[in-house]
C-alpha cells in the first residue's frame, strides 16, 4: 500500500522535470565557419545588407517580419539601434548602417 503514493510522487517529479526541461529556450547557435573561398567580386550594398540581415537579424526573426513594415529611414535606424542593444557586440555600427540601407531600399517609405 505504501508503493502507490511513492510511484505517484516519482511520476509527478519526473513529469515536472520534463516540463521544465522542455520549457527552456536554447540560445541561438553561431553559424558554422565557412570554408575559405576565393575572393568574390564585391556585392552591391543592398545584397550586402540583406546578407547581414539574414546572418544577424535572422537569428531571431526572418525577413518576413521586416517585409510587413514600411518605415522611414529614421525609424529603421531606431529599430536597428534597439536591436543592437539587445546583445552587445552582435551588430557593429558599420553592419547596422548596411542593414539600414537594405531595409530602406527594400522596405522604406518613398
């Protein structure tokens, strides 16, 4: 008769541990280093910005999130600056400028 409560307690603890373990979010994994390749021709600024957007911003959200917005350059600068503050040293000022150029060219108010 003492076994039944013990089994229920053990199962409850296991279920709780499982629920807690599944609730944790994994941090974004860094991209695997690319194999060294021959130098390519310089890309156009918009494609450079798109690549940076994909690599830096795409870790948390994709282009579809930006594509639904149409903002002024000042607003894009503000948004990218806010994102820079989320994780120190993830997006440099030079990279942020290229990302803003891309966003303004593709999703800016005209």
